[in-house]
């Protein structure tokens, strides 16, 4: 397609969202609002994603009122050991049942008698557990970061809020990574075992120095950045890979952000701090290890699943990897006969990243406060699934909620790395008085759309502003006042990204920012503006966007190319600035064009998928 540059955007009907590494955001922690105060009677804890099932559309406050019938205190079941300070907080508010090492059957028998459940990583909170609760269970608190052991979809369908404790163990995890780094380099575990076996083998356990060595931090989030700070203090040269980490935040602590291949091929030591997502699962495989320096040393305190353990074992045996230090495993606990665990050049610990006295107490307090707040019906900044929405609010705003999220997911796809996303402006065009339109859920869904596709975060109205602030994403909102009927909540929503590079030139407005605008037509979200080009396409199915020069024959040529690829066109819209000038063609297609087709020029474009959770 010589004169057209395509950008394919997918809006599948339903799929589980991918979770690549954390998003590109700046170091600013300010969230600005330019709208007047909102209505007091709409409580923020009543909002949820419209994609949740009708069964989930209940309010926490209603559930709290139901539990209060009879005047009793709520009951909290704690199934794994929790710090005393956290238990004390819970006991001040609720009746607490500490029952440890429950079988799955015992847990199902108890859960119908409690209002909240507090777990760590060992307890599996499955769909069967939520079904056994028979609607009484209102809050699950995960004392830690990961939520792999909680069925979030089942929780939401059951009207149960899930909260975690993501901040209290950051320093502990970073310290453990550094401890493993030093212990591995100096063969501490092997030398200790040797001496306790009655041997004195000084020459066998000669180590390597950390000073002057290059450490690659793979994943520059909270823990990764703390590891980088500490490794700098050991005299190491630090590089990092995180496709969405802001350059200025890395440079502030003397870290250079590099590509994945550059990081793994130049590092003497590699420390893993990336989330486990479909895109990172077994990312360290045979092909990745083959690109590394001979004799590289690897630390993993993140998630076991990011490493192909069989491939790591082969790399250890052939000398590509000299040593590994592992705190996490694909299966925990690992098999007793695991060759990787028993390898002489592997140092292992049983998932101790958060296991310090201080971190355990911090996690206990953090999760206790989150659970208590949720039981009270307050906002929970650490909620990882959506709270409930009143039907009357949802019925009016639901098409605009979907529109807001899809605009966020669309606009983030055209960002070209660089310094990352720093500023987002959301503009609402409406005839309504501001007291009759609460835009918090719309702002949250824009944030959700921007961050979720490129991170491991789960975002809803409860935690959207918190997550944006933690990632330095500055959000501003503006209103354009229109004459018209206030019966319609909104005329349109615009999303602007400032000071970022675009992979798709057509998305740039005259002001130089990335801009998209949408509205709801007959209940369906439509894209009506890309950059400076007016279009009118439904944000559903597969959407192909092409930059072109407005001239005779282009539409037919594009149609012929798609036809030759057996791709059926179901609609087409062309936006142009003037006859014979630059234009954008928006094409709805029934199936995805082949990614590697020589007929489509993708040199300056991005090919990606979008789905709503």
C-alpha cells in the first residue's frame, strides 16, 4: 500500500486483557481538576466497570446495611498468619476468626459465616469459595501484592471487593534481591553448607566482585527502582529495561533505560522485577539466554513464571549462566527432586522477598485498614476489582463509560515510548450543569484504558486516581459548555496526550498533541476525531486506520488489497483537511489483516490489540 500507512486497532467483544510491564508516566505526582465540585449524593464507591455482570451491580453500602441487621459486628476470617498490629486493628472493628491451614472443604464451610476474608499467598480463593459464601462475603483482603490466588472475576460476579497491600513490602523485596545478589556473587550459601559439612574449601568458593559490574534491572517499578538505588551504593553500573518507565525518573537515580536486548546482552548481573503477564510469561527462554553474556548471573525475586526453568537449567549446565539466585518458582513449593533447586550454582530461598518483621507488620496494618474501610463502605485505594454501581447511574452513563475506556485504550497505542506519558487532558462537551454530571467514573475509565493495556494494574473508580498518581500521570479535566438538551449527559469526550511522540502521524492535532474524540450514537461508542481529521466509525470489531494523500483511486486500491488478502470490509469513513491534501481512512474489517503482508507498509505504524476487561 504505497500511499497509505495503516494502524490496526482491535476492539474484540470480550477477552482477558494482557498485562505487559508498567506504563510510561512521568515523575509528577499531581492530579489536577478544573471542573466545579461534583454532586455529594453520588458516592465514589458505587461505581464499577460496565462490563461486569448484572449480578455484580450492588452497592457495598447496601451490603453493609444488610450485614448490620441484628446489630452484630462483622466477622473476619483470617486463614494465614497476620502480624499482631493488623489483628489488633481488625479486632477493634470486627469479630476475628483465625483459622490456619484450612482445607479447601473447610474454607468453603466457613466462608458463608463471615463478611471478610484475609489471606496471604497459600489460600486459594476460588469461584467455589465465592459460591459457597452465598452472597455474604463482601471483602477479600490479600496481605501482599500478588492476587494470583484470588479469582477476581468470580469475586466481582459475587459482589465481593478484593483489596491488597501493595506498598508495605517494597523495601523488603528490594533488600532481599540485593542480599541474594551479594550472596550469589560470593558463594555464601554453598560455602556455609560446605563448612557445616566439616570441610574447609577456601579455594573452591572464590567469588566475583560487584564493584564496576553492570546490573540490568528488568522492570523499573517500585521494587526495581529500589534495587537500583541500593546497587548504585555498591558501586555497580545500572541499566534498566522497562518499555514504559519515564526516562527522567530513571536518570534521577543515575540509571539508563535501554532496550530488552541491550540490557540482557551487556549485563554482568540481571535482576528480575517484572510482573507475570501473558507477554512476560517465560520471557527468559532459550532464545533469551543465548543472547546473554557468557557467565551472566541472574536474580529473580519477582515471579517464577517469567523464567522458563528448563531453559535456565540448560543455560546453567552449558555455562551461559554462571549462577542464579531464585526466591520464586513456577510451582511453589517446587518439586522436592527439582534439578534446578539442587543445582550447585543455584542459590534458593522459599519466597522470602517480603519476609521481614517490619514488612510483615506493615502488610498486616495495610491490609487491615483496607478491609475495615471496605466493610465500612469507604473508598479503598488498593481495590483490585471494581466496586458496585447503582443501576440508575450505570444505565445512564454506561455507554459513555465504555467510550471513555476505549478512547484511552486507543490513544495509548499510538505513543512511541520516549519520555513516556506525562500529561493527559480529558475534555467533556455537555449541556448539563456540573452538579448533574459526575465525571469521576469517566476519568477513571480513561485512566483504566491508558494504563491497563500496558501494565499489571487492575483499575476501577476506586483506585484510578491513586494508580495514576503513583505513576506520575497528571490528569486534567475541562468542560466545553454547549447549548442543548440536558437530557443527554454528554455530547462528546476528547482525550489529549501532550509532550509525547506518536507512532501514527495522523493522530497529531494542529497543536502537536495526540488527540482522539468520541461520542455515543444510538448507544454505541463512535470515534469522531483522530488528530485533526473528522471521521465517524464505530469503536467495535477490527478497525484499520490509514494515513493517505487524498486522490482518486486510493479507496479502490485499498479495497482491492484487502480483498486480495481475503479481508472483508464492513464500513469505511474518510476524513480530510482539504481536497488533495492529507487524509485518514478508517476501515472496519471482519478479520485481522496479515501482520507480515508485503502489501501493507507498517514501517511507521503500530499493530496492537485492545479489549475491555
